[in-house]
């Protein structure tokens, strides 16, 4: 088996492994898809050797046995090596896989994978896999990381940009991987890492789970109100589940937020999926619901919520959808009943044998326990624990029972006693950092994700509208009219002034305007100067998504689109800059005035990453770039209308920025 061979190394761009006389070549190619190639291995045919007594066979190396095999990836995984219990941790900050003693919570060893690992999955056969977020790879890892048996990468396979979530069917014959920025679901052979198939998804998938019978995959998203249930044999979507209830529009996911209330509610931030154990057959999808207000008028009707009005209760609520695993259909009550502020920014989840669901809440640095047997688990909180900042992963140890939590921001492991009403943290320990961040960045990252009245009056965080520093895909009611939040990561440099109306000359001024609209406490009770500087430091250093060409991109068409973009006839570069990412810092009237707008001239946005940030325009009126280009043909900057073929080329080029 390839997992017994140590010869492959992480830094190699061409990985070769040998399985039972067959050589498998895997070409690593950034974010582009490649398929493993198989060739016959050469064999030695030297002279015969003298007969001699053979030494007794060596004992097989120890393997890590998973404490539990939920079939879904996590930022932290529990395993046993002999009688010793250990934890494998996806440490995205240090770009390591860390091995820690589960009892002492002390680091044992680390493996530098040269990338930010997102999730780990340990199979029943002791095979460890990792998704490497910014390298666009899936890695197979050998060894236990204990004593002299060091972890080592033995094979990698390329994936669509930003592989994040990983899962496996019960037979563990394949791996299913969801890529966020590449919006792709792909299957890999678990033995060779050969890619078997891939299909497109909606934008920003974040979690995946394979049903107990191995026939279907459930995919959830950071953006949008839907889940996808996908047939793994045909790769077709067999059911699109609205997190807002099947009786409402699944495309927009819009429902009245409560009886008699005409304000629309949308779902999103479904970063985690967990399989229920007691009762069996349930799949839990924690997520967030947002009430952005009516956009037809500034702030909507009297008493409306929105980007800047907080007088009728929380704009953001926590919910848990419950699906029937055998059919993929939701339990009606779980998707038609709102929750509350029981959890802000849910990021990880795990079920206990006793029927509880544990959810890691990034916005409050807590783990909450819910009654998993309830019709509405989000309304049935049984306990909660405060944990170090940045909880990103939960691993269950059913022998006690207890749960191990990985907190990325504070770089700490924490043990909780599940099904114990003491609400007490059993043990916690911060692991050493290889390359500590600046104090300002570390503090700013916590503040960006913090639910705090110094930031908003109703519990919203910066990450509520900008998950992962990107955008939520919604349109918010504001005093100035409908507004589509822009992506932040990688788009702030050289794009001043800020805001759709260009009223903020710098980020500090824009933050001041934002906090004021969100009803944040000001003066001595608000964020201090040090905290404001820390938040700006984090915004400046926030990591953007990978910049890689999508597999199958027509480079000839892209080159033609670039020529058109930079031409005098199209005049795109006149406002957006020759490179498309350094706008002219001016406001323009492109006849985009929407009902409810207080003014009709808007700041020129950067086009960097625009291909992954639908919908478009300040009011989100266009679902696709092609629709925007078609409907503004001859209006927005163009000295002559472009043909359909030219628009196709322009669309292809802009998506590469």
C-alpha cells in the first residue's frame, strides 16, 4: 500500500508513489484539475543472489485508529496509537499539521505542509488526509507523529481552487472534496488520489457530508440560502433544499421572518455539517439567518431592520436545519422557525452519543450544546462553554463523553465534558506558535469576528456581512439606498475612497461610518484607538483567495477579452484602471439609480476577484457578470456597443482578475 512508503516529499512538484508493482504519477498543478497517470513500474533483473537465512519480519508500523469515524473532515481529529490518545490539528496559521497529546494537551510533533490546512480526515484504516487551502491540493499523510514515526506527506493531488471540506462514504473507497473559491465538488480514489470526477457548485461551498448508504452528498454554503443534495453516481443535484423552508422560494430563500412581518429573511454561513447519532438518521446544518430590510426605501418601512437600523430586535439569528439523511428532505419545523442569538457565526459542529449537538460559535468564542432530538434544535440550548478565541473544530471522544475544541485564534486546545450540566471547561492549553502574528493583527482578527455592542447594537459582527473577509451576497437597506456589501480581502489596497458613494477617504473613516450606522457604542464606551488600529491592521493583511486560472479556461478568449477591456472602444480601463484592479477614485453616473437611492452617482469599484462575488452593482440587480455586461451594453463607459462575441471575451477576461 502507498501509505507504507516514505519516499514522497511535500515540496516535490511531481510526486511518484509505488503500489504493488504499479507506479502512479500525480502532477501537482496549483488549482487546475489533473488526473493521476498510471504506468508499469520497472523491476530489477540482476544476477541471482546467494541463498541465506532471512531475518524475521519486522513488526508492522503502528497506525492511528480514529476515536470516532464520522466520515466528515474537521480542523481537529482524535486518534489512538496503541494505548495513547492523540489529536491531529489543522493549524492554518503555522501551515502545519500538529500532533498533540490528548491528555496533557502538549504538542508532540508537527508537519510543515507548506500550506494552510483546512480540514483533516482520518479513515478507519488509519489513513490521514488533508485539504490544503491555498495550494489547491489534497494530501495523503503517512505516519503517526508519535515517537520516531514522523508524519510525512506521501502523495498529493490537485484540486479546484481552495479545497476546504472533505468527506468519505462508509466504505472509505473515495474522498469527496468541496472547493470554496473554485466552487467545485470532486471525488478522488482513496488509494491513488486519482480524481474520478468533478462538478460545478454554487459559490462558496464550505461543508460536505456523504449519506450513510454512500449514495448522496449534502453540500452547504457560506453564501446563499440553499443546500444541495447530490447523487454521487450521476453527480446530478437531486434536491435543492431551502434553509428557509420548502414552501418558499428556493432561489432567493426569502420568507417573512415571523407571522405578520413582511420583512424578508435570508440564510447563509452554513460552514458545518454534522451527522446525528441519537436519534440516528439526522443531518444537522447550523447556519445564520439575516434580515437585511426592505431595499425599496432607505431603511425600508417604519420599524424595519437593515444595515443601519436596529430598533426591532436582532438582524442576525442562529438556526439549525435538520435533514432526513435517507431522503435529504428537511424537517419542516427546523427550516420554518427562527432561532435567536444562541450562537453567533457557527463554524463547526459534532454530535454526541447522548443526542446533543455541539456547535462552535466563532463570534462569542463559545461552544453551545443543543438538544439534537428537538424539532428545532436552535431553540433547545442545554448548555454552553466559553473557550479560547477562534473555535474552528470539535472532535468527540465518546468514552467519557468529552469534546476537544481547537481554537485557531488563541492557538489552543480545550476539553469539555459533554452532557455535563456544570458548564465547566475541564482543561485548556495554548500550543506554541511557529511564527506568531503581530499583536495588532491577532487582536484585529478577534475584533473582526466579535459580537460586541462596541461594534453593533444587535450582535452583528464584521464577519456577519463579510464571511472569510468576503461578501454575503445580500443587498441591505441603508439610509442611502440598497447596498451590496463588497468583498474586503485583497481589495482594499489602492482602492480609496471607500463606500459606494466614495465618502470615506480612508479605511478608518469608513469604519467610523459603519459603526455609527450599526448603532455601536461611541466615545469612551466604544472601540478604543488601539482596537481600531488593530482592526485596520487585520483588514490590511487579510488573506485573499488563491489567484489561479480555473481549469478549462479558454486562454485565447481571455486574451481577446483583455484586449477589449483595454481598448478605447470599450473604455473599461478608463474607470477601472488598465489592470482592472486600480480604479480611478472617482464617482460616475452610469444610469444605475435604483428605487430608494438617495443619490445616483457611485464610486468606481475594483474588479479584483469580481468573478466570484455575485450579485453585481451597488444594489445586486445582476445575478451574473454576463447579465451585467449585456444590460449595460452601450451605456457603461463604452464608446460603441460591443457584440455578443466581444461580451463573451470580456466576461472571460474579467473573471480572471
